[in-house]
């Protein structure tokens, strides 16, 4: 399932690790400082770890990956692929083996894991295959020069929701690009990928009952390029691929604003019955669905029904941001008709934080994208029981420039260097939204100025790992210098994978 080029890159990453050993052994007099204790190089930082010297495990071509139960065999096969080893199922691994075990450890919840690396063998245990998968990401980061460093790790996430968002509407990105991004974010224990599937510049998901959305509404993008869309089969393939990386897709159809592509595709959705032209610029806040027309809700019922039927995850994102062309009263009317449609198709609504103004059911998840530490509507929603996703734009927006010379990106929310992305606490950022009201974090990547996969990688790395760490690691581990050292330790893997990361001067590469 992994695209061939990427599989080659993963094998290359392992090969590089092996080459590094040989060099280190062959040239003991080089003036490189000794490698740091590799057990301390994990990103995100684990809850607890303890190194044991002289207990390293050497990977050899004969090392087996053993799943002790069938439920663990999927993750075992994945680990075997990324490390180039042989998978198998057995009661227990003996000798030269990495053994994956499912159990009932009350300390680690549904996504945590324990890892025990000894000279005689490695054991990874979790309560669910999600936990095993996250443990495997740690194992991948720990392999260095064909060796796993002796020691133990106990680990589990601070927040349930650790997300990334990709805007495929402003510029379209095909299935292979999205799969590559899924593989990249999975390395940092991200468990949700939010896809921004519709905006003024393009509609990117096939809706069979409204075919002009894609036949016409997908035919361009920012700057006038060809655009594109996912057929429902392609979307299902993406969902399945994400699932194989233990990532849940959260699809977004932005409404009632950010809807020019839909309004251009169907004249009857406009209050005046006249379809506007397609739009390839980068302004926001000029379009609105017609709140007073019944057809608007027949349309959205169809869209939500079709999207829900191909989305196994619990959430549908209904946007709701920057509805400057919708009156406040219409916004209320609109959301009060929309939210029940989402519920009718068995999904939980998430939306940008403007949604909080509409007093949504406490199950709804507003996503905070402001830059201030105060938002009374979001605080009131939290007081009513809504959980909040934290995406403050001045910290988590991966489309913001790093510095004034960054060739792509925007700066309306400020410049975001690595220290800025890392330097905030999701549990205290927003007044009246205590840690217990925070469902997690998300790093959005808007793509007005982002055109290629290399652009995506340049903006996401190394900031996405910073947001991933804020979502996973206990606040007690928070320490920029330590984080920066651990990020630097990832660079050889990123080089081997061909990731086009930004060489931040704030990281000791
Ligand atoms: C604001 S953040 C937007 C997007 C833009 C982004 C660019 C939000 C919910 N809306 O429409 O793409 O700024 O940074």
C-alpha cells in the first residue's frame, strides 16, 4: 500500500542508520562526540524512560518481529516492513526477536505502550493496536546504527486528540501526496488528519447527487491551476490508508462562508439565483450559502449523508469560520439547521470556534484558531461542557512564515519560529478553557501559497513535531533545549526520507 518511492525511502532510512554504525566503528578517532543516549531522543518525549547500559539489542537480518496474538499482527507486519525484518505470529518471541503483546495495563490507557529493550530481546506491550502502533513509532526513532539502546519506556498521551490539517481546497494535493503526509505525521504520534475539502477556490470530494460540484467546482485552484478532486473511491482509499497508520480522517466542508465553488456550480444555491464565476484569488469572507432557501438544506443533507457514509471516524467538520457575508442572525439560523443534520447521520460536529456562538450541543467540538488568550464564546462553551481543539494561529498555523525571508507562507498571525510553535501550553492558553476542557491540539496547514509536497514539508518540519509534542508529552517534560536536541536527532531519518525540512537556526542540527 505504501507508494513505491516512499517504501524505498524508508528502507534507505534504515540503511543509513546501519552505515552510520560502520563509520563509527571504523573511525574511533574521529572527533565526533559520543552519540547521546539514544533512549533520550524520542519526539514526542515519553512519560518515563530509563536507560540500561550494556543491554543494547542488535538488529540482524535474522531478527524476527513476533505478534503474540492476531490482533497485534497488523502492527507487527508494519514494523517488519519499516525495519526490513520478517514478521510472524507465535506465543512468544524467543531470542533474536521484537515481540508485540496486547495486554491489560491500567497505566497506559488506549494509546499508551511499554517498551523493554534488552540484549536478549525486545518487548513492546499495549492494550490496543493503537498503542502498539505508537510504540512502533518510538522503536523506529530509537534504531540507530542497527542497534536499539537498552532500557525501558512507559508512555501514553496527554491529550486524546493530536491533529494535523491539510487544506486541499486552495491548492489540490493528490492521493499520493496525502499518503506521504500521513506517513510523515504518523511518526510523531498524530492520530487525526483533518482534510479541508471545500472552499471558495475548489470543491474536492465527489458528491454523487450533486455532480457539478466536482465536474465544474473542482476545476481550478488558487492561481488558476487545474485543481482536482477525490472520487469517493479515492477518498475511501485515503481513509483506509490513514487507518493503517492509526489515523482518523476528519473531513471538512466549510459553510456557510468559504462556499464560492459550490455557489458557482449550482445557481439555485444563490439567493439571487445567479451563479458567480469560479474564484482563484486568496480573499476570504465574501461568499455565503443562501440561509433562507430550503434547497440549501436539501443540498447539505445530501452532502453530509454521502460524506458520512464514507467516513468511519466520529467527526464531521462543518467549518463556520469567517462568515463575513452572512449576517449574525442568519449564522445562528444556519447552524441551528445544520447541526441536527450532522447528528442525523450519526456524526459529531466539529467546527471553527465561531461555532461556539451558536450554543451547540455539548458534544460539538469548537476548534480555537484565534491569536488572543481570551474568547468569551469559547470559554462559555467550555463552561457548558464542550471540549475544545486548540489551534491558536500564532502558534500552530503551519502556513505562517518562520521569518521575514521565508519564501512561502503568510504572516497575518505573526512569524512562527520553532521556539514559538513549541512555547505555549494548550492546557492554559485560553482563559476559561482549562486542561480538562481541552480535547487536544491541531496544526493546520492552509495552502494559498503552498503548491508542492516539498512546500508542505518545508512548512510542517520541524514545527509539526513541536505541536505533536505539546499534544502527547506531559507538561513536566517541557524544555525547549532538550526538545531541540531531540528534533536534531531526527534529521538523518528526514534526510534519508527526502523530507524537505526547514533548517531552523533554533535547532542544533
Ligand atoms: C484564516 S483560520 C482562515 C483560512 C485561511 C487562513 C490563512 C480559518 C478558520 N480561516 O480561510 O486559509 O486564515 O492563514
